[in-house]
C-alpha cells in the first residue's frame, strides 16, 4: 500500500485542485491500494497533525475549481526553526506526523517559501515531491508555474476594461498588478493589454521619465495613458537606499501602495487627472484557464510517475515545453526575476512601452 500526504502552502491560486487531481488520478490508475492524507491549511496541518483522509471522490469535479480543497496558510520559512507559542519544535513535529502515519512521501504544492521548507524536510530525511504554484512565476528551475497564466488573463482583462473609461475621460490610469518582488505578471499583462508604461520591481523608475512619456503621448494626440504597475515597483531614488533606510521610510509611508504615491506625484508635477485601480485578489481567484488546467494536470501526472517509481527530492517543472524534474536543492532559495536586459523587455521597449528608466 502507498500512503501519500498532500498539502498546499502559501497564497492560493488557480489550478491547485487540478494539480492535486493529476497526482491522485495518475497514481490510483496504476495502483488500487493507495491512501491519501490531506493536511489542512498547509504546513500547519502537518505540524499539528490536522488532516483528512481523501478518496477518489474528493478529486472528482475539481479540475475547474479555483482555490484549494485542503485550504492554505503562510508559514514563513524564517520562523520554521523557531518553536511555536507552546514551545513546540515545528520541524520535529512535521517529521513525527509523517512517520506516525507511515507515509511513503509528501506531495507539496507551493511557491518560494514553500519550497524552502520542502527542501528542509528533504534534508531531514523525508520523501518529498513538489509542484510549482504561484501567480508570480518566480520559481527558479521552471519556465512556468501554474496559476500564472490565469492571473495574466485576469489582470489583462482588468487593464483592457480600463482603456474605454480612460479614453472617454482623457485620464491617466494606474492599474496595480500583484507582484512584490518580481514583475513577470505585470510585464505580461501590461504587454497583452497595450499598457503605455510598465513598472516592475526589477527596473527602478524615474518619475520624470514617466511624465515625459505622458507628455509625449499628449503631444501625439493621445488623450489618455495607462500604467501597469507592480505592487513592488520602486523608484530609482528609493532603490539607492539601504534596507535599513528603506524600512525606516516605510514606517511613515502615508500611501496604501506605490501606485497611489505615483498618482499623487503625477497630479502635482504633470498636472494630469489620475485614477488608480487595484484588481487585487481577483487575480488569484476563480476558475483556472484552460492552459493552467492542462499544465497543472501534466505536472500532477508526472509527479505521480515519480512517486510510483520511488524518485523523491524533486520539483516537477517545465523547460522548453517539456515536463522535467529538478532537484529540490537547486530550487530552494532561488528567485527567477525579470532581467532588465531580457529579450521580452527589449521587445516591449521597441513597441514604445516605457519602463520609466
């Protein structure tokens, strides 16, 4: 009999259910004697032994369902070695629950922080297979993460819809897209929707360059300008600050986010009418797009194959359209960022898109 534990950790996104379904279907189609233990609310469930037994019926009809049937939570890696409020050793507790249930392996679905903890559990001797989940597409070792394409679609539609009202009123519109550390989502959604200016964390902006772009468009007869701004976008001035100085500045920050700060400066320095739209968590929600359904199913199927073969310690990813396995130690702690010299950035600039640099 195979005993498999599953958990989804970190922020939720579309196709988590599709990926889990892929894992379970691929294994149960090959072996009939299988037990699935679903740990609730991510690593919390594994730490405190909070789980539910799952059957094939639990994975029926969830291919198109967003979110996660297991629930999720954030358990920061930097705190994983610290005892909880009752003095419980979290890592030891996870190991004990794994051994108590006599699990053959853990299937862990998550992003960067999740993979750090997954690799730690591998180092502690547990059998682990992971799947790359995040709307940010910032996991090293894979060209794509599931949830990303659906989020791009949603953010793109939000910006598409802003075009008509921006044109009607002759305004500057800022659409704030998710992405604290990397700009893949903003970059792709901005290009897909015809944004005029795209601001991402990896390319610090100069507010005067943004104003120049707005004035340039006005001079050409364009009544409006649309900015796609990542929530982690940063000015060149702030990028020069040390971590300590930047943290100190943010203590007294009066804006809900960087988009509102940019809007205020544009009103004052450029004399333009500016509105801010924040799609927020809608980018994480709803049903996965067809691409993510297929992609997550392929990843899940490949993860199932690894488990059947007893190959552990890998993340299942994709390179050059082929599903691959990547050693966890090569993935953990690495961020896949947008390079300022990336081909896609150069192509966007050739199209006339400004990055404020």
